[in-house]
C-alpha cells in the first residue's frame, strides 16, 4: 500500500475502508510508501516509512515483526512481493494471507511491448502458486486468472471494489452551484473524463470521439481530469482539429476534490481499451451521472446493470462510442433514467456493503480478529 492524502488514485477509497475496518479489528497498518503523515481516525497502530522509493527489506522486516507479535491474518493490496513473503510465513508457521489483485496482466504487458514470457511474468506465475488466497473484483476477473495463469478457482475470492457513496451523492439543484465554483458554463452540456491520459485508458480516443459529437451537439464541453504520456499528443490534436473551445484539460485532481466535478457533469465517459473494474464508474453512478463506457474486454459488464449495458460499447469502437454519447446528450429524460439506474446499482458496491463481506469472508470465517 502507498499513502498520500492528496492522491488522485484509487488508494484514497482504501484509506476510508481501512479506517472502518479498524473499528472491528485489532489492525496493524503497514504502509510501504508515504507522502506526508498518515491520518486515520480509528487506526492507531501504523508502521510507515516516509519515502518515495519502495524499500522491500524494510517492508519484510515489518511483516516479520507483526507475525512475531501475534498477527496471523495478512491482507496485501497489490504488493505482490509482500504477499509471497507472508504466504511463506503463514504456510510454514500458521495463519492466512490474502492478496488483492485486479489487473489483466497480458493486456497491460502488450500495451508496453513486454513479452508474456518475461521474467516478471514467470515470477508472477511461480508466486501465484505460493500465495494462499487471491482476492479480485469480479467473477470476470476470477475466470481470467484461472484461464490465463492456471490459478485454482478455490484459491480466488471475489470481493468487489467499493466507494463511500455518500461522498458523491448530489443534492437537488447542486449542479449550478458546483459549476459556478469550478468556473464552468451554466448552460453547456458537460462530458467528464477522469482517468490517466494513457493509451490503455482511452486518452487517444478523446479527440476522435469529440470530432463526431460536436457536429451534432455543438453546445458541449469535454472536462478532462488526469495526466499522462498521451497528454501532449492530445493537446496537439485538439489544436489541429479546432476543438479548443470544447476541451478543458485540468490535469491531476486529488480524489478529495473529485466529487465536485462529477456533480457538475451531465455525462461521464470511460473509453478505456481495457478495464478490469473501474472505480470511476462507481463514482459516476453514485453522483447520478449517466455514462458511456467501453466493455473493458468484457469486464465492464460484470458490475453494471442491464440498462447500463446499452451504453457499453466494444473497445476501439470510436464511432459507436460517439453515437451513444450523442444519444445521451440529446435526451434529458434518458439521462435522468440512467441516473436513477446508476444510483440504484452502486448500492451493491457501497463501502458498508463490501465491508460486511470482507469481515464475513476473510476474517470471521478464520475466527481471528487480528489483521
């Protein structure tokens, strides 16, 4: 885990979740990378080392110390090396290790031109045999790990992503207020993108989508939150196609502030080329913002409703994506209907709902309360 109170990544949701867990458990939090002093209301036992560079030896030592002091349940969030190390401890000396992971590795590696036979993948395959139990976000991803990496199904638990829904829930007439605070036009239709501006997250799709949309819906603005390697090219494309008046590139915005932007938007878009389980879609649903999204090579369907599936298109289908977006922008009643559907669907992924599942499946089933 890494910590920064101003992070724009999904870790911000994890901080709140851990704080809630500490109300039920004797919990020690080990943070591998911190920026600033970690602030929690209920977590009192925190081991952290403020630095930007990851220190594996320090992390392993803290895990060993926790084990010697009686901790027997270990939950590792994305930290693969720590999951392997704790799994070896718990296999030989008793206890249980859980490893959260939700990445389509083969797709990610192809995007970066890395061979599927690289040493990193071989290490992942070997370590997967050692790790006690995998946790992933959906049945889709459970099937993925079984099929791509031969991880036994009985070793994989599905525990979905979550958000604190109350942070994003809008109040009546709030949109005008937030638009004024954010210096956004009151009458313009606003389309929100919140993601890294990278190839895999669909950054390069933004301008081609916009070129089709503005022809039929000229009174609209793309609000782009995020940064990344694709940004310079996107800026050039915006200039080249005369779309400057239809784009605002805002760069990175901390997740603490991000609800304001959802509450000001009319439609959210996620044109990712692949997507395992997007928390940004959950944020949009909680804010009552209808969306158009890509299928994430199949993953998006696993946590959205049947009505929302009508606005999920195949990855790379730029024209299909643009047409779905035009449909939503031109139909206010449809947007309201999608808004209600989203707010109903997101309740399945509220922090409290998933917290209960976490305690039941990972803790109480082991009859231990130290993690």
